């Protein structure tokens, strides 16, 4: 009687532990027959409408059934845990298999779809960042080497130094974007507004892209009206302008045009950067201000990018009490507008 009570208590403890586990659980034999099944408590789990409760084949494709059965056989034979990756439609699951008895194994199914997507985005992000950094670095190294070896005409000396400075500023903007993404996650992002000239910021930032625009065969058109003094963070707004110009240059074809406009508005100022690029489909426009978001045009054309520029720019503009929005259509170029209040 005493042994029976202990067995009952042990069984209850085991059931309590299993109920607390958020994953889907199955007890399966060597042939894939399902002895028991418990749906997990997480939001995502195995689709119950596909599961009738007798065999793995009712839930998984033949290929996936064989992978799980191989894992069960290995686990029961070697008495060690196995890990099997399986696909179920658009979902990715990780099946962890452990031995219960000689003929049955316990399988824990965990949805790792979001984790796999995060890993894919991370890999793409690292590759994009590497590519983005390579261009200004190559420019700095190339012009520095020419200067060191005195391989330049007297009238080229200043031009080479300007190219080095402008490439350095582009690197600074890229690094700032990376750091700001981390600051936004940590809740430590901030701006420090002062009274300053927005026109001066636009012209200075635009000059840092002049060399790249010339090489790309793209014309800058400046339409800057007289602006009132605005309170803003000069470094941050220069970062926004740099991000917007960088995006425009990536998509603007040789022989194309980029307009940089600014004009006063009631209680604020308006900045517009417009290009003659391929445009952005309406269905993609809302998500482009999200972290790591990139347009289908960029992906199809192999245009590098981190997907952080618009995300960071939106955070900076909104921290100033302003607004940023996109107007575009396929084949008609794109225009990004920024409104900043006169007194944030």
C-alpha cells in the first residue's frame, strides 16, 4: 500500500511537470504510433485540426515522419537525447526526443519559426553592414594611399582630402545607426535640440555625398527657401538627412535626379528628398520604417542596406516632435518628407 501511494505521488509530480512545460508533448513508439499527446500552452503549437491521434503520418509529411522515426530509433537504441528539425507548412519546429521506456520515447515540439527568421535576418544584416562599410573604407584607403605616395596633381590635393572627410562622415553615420538601434532597444535614445540653421545642415550633409553622386552620374537639385531658426539636434538631423540621401542615391539610376527641398510651414519647416528611382510599391510602404525592413526592389536588384536608416530616422524625427512619411509608386520615384516643429 505504501509503495502504491509513492508511485501515485511520483506520477502526479511527473504530470505536474509535464503540464508546466509550454511545448507540445507526444509519447511515440518506434513505428510512429502516438500513445499520448498534450498540446502546449504557448501561443503557437502543432495544428490540432490536422491531428487525429493515432500516427505521426496524420500530422507530418512522409519525409518529416521518417526524420522523427529515425530520431526515435536512435534515442531508444543509444539512450541519448536526439534533436530533429522539422517543417510543417510555413512553420519550423524543433523536436527534442528522449527515451521513456524500451519501446516508447517522449518528444517535445517547440516552434522555432521566429528564432529561425531572426537568425536569417541577423545573417543578412551582418552581410549588408559589411558591404555598406566597404565602400567608404575603400575610398579612404585609396585616397590616403595616393596622398602618401604623392600621386596627385597640386590641384587635386584638396579634393582628395575632401573625399576622405566625406567618406569618414558616411562611416560615422553608419556607426551611429548601429549604435542608435541598440539605444532604442535599451530605451536610452535621446536628442539634444539647440537653435540652429537647418539650411546649413542640409548643405553640409549634401556636400558629403557630392563625390558619390558625381561618380554615379546623378544630379543634385537644391531648392532651399529661407527658413526660420529651428530648435533641433544638428548631429541627429544631419544623420536623418544622410540616411535619406543615401537611400535616394542607391536607387536613383545614372542620369537621374535627386531634389533636396526645404520651405517654411505653419509652426514648422518641411524637408523633402525626392528621386527618380524605380519607386516603392504601395503594399510595402508602411513597413519600410520598421527595423531591418527593405523593399523588394532593393532585394531583387542586389542593393545593399541594413534596413536601419528609415527606422532610425523615424525615431529621431519623432523625438523632435516631428513627422516623417513616404510618397511613392512603382516606376514614379519616391519622395520622403520630414516636418519639424519650430519650437519642439
